[in-house]
C-alpha cells in the first residue's frame, strides 16, 4: 500500500517524462540516427524535426502525426537515438512514453488493464511450462523458482542475480551464468521468474500504474545485497529498470535502492579474474550475433570470446540493430531478412558457430542449426567449455524435433513429476516453443512455427 504522502508512481513518471520533453530541442538527430525509420516505411521526405515534435505531442496527449505514431510503434530499442542526442535526452524513453500515450488515448483503463493481465498470464504460463519441461524441482529452486530460494538470506550476498522471466525457457544459459559466478567466488542470490516481474508487459499495455506497482514490488525484493548492486541477465528488464522504474523511484524518494549491471558487462569488467579459469582450448571459428541496445554489451562479449584460447572471432559485417532479437519483431519482414542474411553470411564465412548473447536470440535462431553447416550456441556455452563447465541445451534439442507430440512424449517423465497436464504442455510447446520461429526453417517446419511478430522477451 502506498504511503499517504507519497506521490503516485504514474504521477512521478509523468513529471519525469515532462522534464525530458522540456530538455528536447526537436533537432531531429535521433530520428536521423534510428535504424527503424527506413524499414518501417517512414518517408524520408517527412522532416525529422516534425517526427520528433510529433513524439512530444504523443507523450503529452496521445495524439500526433501518423509518421510519429509509426516511428514510436516501430522502435526496436537499438539505442542509436541515445548516442545521437547532444542534450542528455533519452529518446528511447520518450518513444516508450509515446506508446504509453497512444495506448491511453486509444483504450480505457479497464481494457488496458485487462490486456496487461492477459499478457502477464500468458507469459507466465509459457515460462513456467517450458522451464518445467526441462528441469526438475532442485534445479528450478536453484534458479529462484521455489519459495525457499526467494526468502531474504540470513547473510546478505555480494550481489542479487536477476534472471528476468524468459531466460527460464532456455535454462542452460542462466545455469551457466551461476556456474561461472561460482567459479569466480562471487556470492549471489537468484531472483526472477514471473513472481519478480519488471512490469514491462503492463507498461506496453498502457497500464503505467500497474507497471509501477509490479516493478516497485520486485525492486524491493532485489534491494538486499552488500554491494547495492543487481546483476541482470535480461536486457528488457535492464532497460525497464534503468530507464523507467529506478529514475521514477528516485524522483519519488530522492535515492535509488540499487544500481543494475548487465551480466556481460559484469563479466567483462572481471576479465582479468576470468582469464585464469579459461584453461581449455576451444578450437572454433565463430561469429557474434550482435544487438547494440545496451551500451557496452557487444564490446564486452567480443572481448570475452577473444579471451578464450583457440577462438577465432570473425566479423560477418551484418547490420546490428535492436535491444535483442525479440525487439526486432516490431518489423517482422525486416527481421526475417536480417536473420536470413546473417545465416547466409555465417555459412559463406565458414564459421563453426554463430554465437548469441541473449535468450531470445537463442530461442529464435537455435533450431536453424539443423539446416546450416555450423552450430548455434550461447556465448556462455563457449566460456563454459573453456572452464570445464557444461549445461545441456535441452531447449535446442526439443525445438529441433519440430514435432509437438514427440516433444511432449520425450518430456513425459518431467510432466509426471511436476503433475502437469499433457494437453497444456502440448499447447505451450506449439505456441511458445515451436511458435517462436520468425524465420521459418528450411524444411519440415509446421505452419504454426512460421509466424512472425513480437513475443515477450
């Protein structure tokens, strides 16, 4: 319950946005730098100054020019706009607020709230089902998915490791992150999953009040570490907290309960500590699948890969856009073109593996391993191999089957252990696992697996 004298989250968020609107000079450099403009079909004859001016209108009133609405809805969260601004404005945040303004103008609160609840429930069901089709209870607990593991520890850890929700669909990635921190002697508490939602689905649905409630509730749970630092895995959660939740809470209370660092930057900052653990040679020629939305991630990933003995890093010279693969889904045709061009470039370069960083990248790309002459792996698998750490990629194994009935049968032991309904399990496999395939596989892909669009991160 909110204290009587505390300014409501939504009010503070609006004030924060208004301050940024006042700082914007409408120069249009953010529009000119944005990689979404051309593939979104926004006419270059429309002045960039007018497009950003329309965004300011959308933030304030929910109404604005069509080109501005199209730009707001086509944001891949690449972050190029932030680098282009000379005035300390975060245009990516303003585009998020413009989408909020549009949602509030187009729908009443009851409808926006209904959509937010529906998206949250659908997302939670997918995460919970797919994680349970791959993991037993003990491993789920290690990933923070049991009540005992979310309680405040007797002794505060150095860090809180915040998984977000959707990496639990590809749990081998999160488990490797924990294994690596164990090897480095880092103490941590794991939090994440649907019970620790960042509020992004509510914000996207236009329910800022509920987004603030959920994000602030999770923020309180995350704020118990010796260092005052949270290590985050999910880039979507990172942007939600660092660009929306934490600045708004700081405006409400005058301070932030913690600072947040992405895991790749955390690991990159400890490269000197990591190198002695990279004992085994990994003889592979690899290419990095890149998304620039969080500053420093691509650079840290490249440094980490080149520190692994035996690794040869090849630049495919492909466009790098978006926060992560799922965000490029606002432009589905463009996304399919980018993914096909990258797979072709990787084949032509003769790489042994295409290496992704984020979980949504891995979900969308991994099954293509069946049809191309190289592996598709997560960066932590490469690091882990050099450290003598291994986690089986059960998600990829299941997805390559491309048969919902076969997948459910193959997971029958865990379905029984977790008392899951086989029909619900099959539904999740069809919609969430096989349905997460923007670029269709070359052969044998069911129609349900060929849909483009945007899924939760």
